[in-house]
C-alpha cells in the first residue's frame, strides 16, 4: 500500500500542478497491417483484446497504472476482481459518455465536405490540447485522492 501512496505522489503531484511528467508504460501501437485486410469481426477482436485492457499500448494517464497496484493490494482474489470490475465499469462508462458527448457536438457530413481552413485546424488542435491538459489535471487530482484514501486506510489499520 505504501507503493500506491508513493506512486500517487510521484505522478499525481506533477499532473495536478500542470507539470506533465512522463507517464509509465510503453509506446507500442497496434500495427496497421494487423487489421488492414481483416474482416470486421476480426478487427474488433484484435482492437478489443489489445486496446481494451490498455496495458500494452500508449495510455497518456498515469492514474491508469494505479489499477494493478490497487488490485494487488486488495487482500484477496475476490476483492481484487471486484475492484477491477468496478474500476473497469467506471472507466468504460466514462469513455462511452465522452464519446457520446463528442458525437453530439460533431459536424454533419454536409459541413465536412470541404477541407477546413488553417484557422479551424489550429483551433481544433488547441482545443484538443486544452482538453488533454484538463484530463491530465483531473487524473493527477484523482491520484492524490486515491493516495490520501490509502493513507487513511493504513492509519486506520495501524491505529
């Protein structure tokens, strides 16, 4: 549990303060040739099995790596599985809601037939950077909250 607190501090403080630290993980992505000529159901299986768990591809949020640490410290396999399912469900719902939010605000096909001007591309890029910074900030704050909760649990068990 001490590792969770140290991890939350090491990565949570920089993210919460806007200083983006290097996120642990690897930079591997699914090669395009793996999915280019496949049937739809095969593409879904490849993308889902590799990208779904998120452990072997790029994940820009350091908070993601708290999951294996929390599961390992859950005390039993049953508690670890329940925790992983709960975190996975929350993560999946959050990703789905973000996707639905983005779809709601997307342009209609008629509006995208012409190539966007430089101003629009630059504006969209700046908007994407601002959103990414916001989510990294939130990720850092959540890691600090988790680290604080784990500290309380340790103090309770010791006291």
